[in-house]
């Protein structure tokens, strides 16, 4: 019950993001498409240019980073995972509000990185000679997304879980040493 406000706030943010994404065009998603395209460009060396109403395009390689490539659903899932899995471990409201902000920033940074890696791997898979029969570029792209997103979401959880438990042990040790000195 003491965490209800944080759960409600998280759901409000998640539904707001989902609604925004469902209504958004490429220009409305510049906050995620722009940094993703820049990161893909930096890592892969493939340059992109912003095209109004489309997204980020590379005509030479026939690649479009469009709203469907934004990774907003992953962002929502990662943010909700951070809050719902860990906020109940935190002792004070101030820390919990801080956790919401850090969770949002962490999920956003993870989304940019993971989505960029997914797009880069899609570029190379698309050019691979592996398609035939039921193995289509669309199916490989979907499977690749599932594997990459799931792997990094699990890795994110493990890292945060270790960090939270380390923080809690350290906080408990400080409290214990303060009680001894009093």
C-alpha cells in the first residue's frame, strides 16, 4: 500500500508513453529516433539523414529507421520492470521518487543502445544469404528482435538486482555501525 502511488505513477507514465507512441509520427518520435539513428551511424559507419514524415534514411543501403523501429514498447517494458521489480526494496519516499527518475533514464539509455544494436544486426542479417522457404527477412527480423530485447532485459534486471542488493547491504551495514557507536 505504501508503494501504491509509485505503481500508479508508473502505470500513468507507461500508458502515456504507449498512447503517445500509438498516435506518433516520425517527427513526434525524434526524441528516440534521432539518438538511435546517431548511435547506429556511429557504430556502423552508415550515415542517415532525417526525412520528414519517414524517419532516418540511408538510400544507398535502402534502410529506414522509422517509428516502428523506435523501441518505445521496449522502453516501456524496461521502465516498468525497473519500478515494479525493485521499488518495494527502497526504504524512503525520496529515494523512491529518485528511483523513478533513474529508472526512466536507465530504461531510455538501454533502449537507445539495444535498439541500435538490433538495427545494426538487422542490416547485416538482411544482407546475409540465409533466406529460403519459411525463413524470410521479416521472420528473422522478428526473431532477432525477440532474442535481443529479451537478452538485454534479463541482463538489465540482473545488473540492477545486484546493484540494489549491494546498496541495501551497504545501507544496513551503515545503520548497524551507527547504532553501535550510539
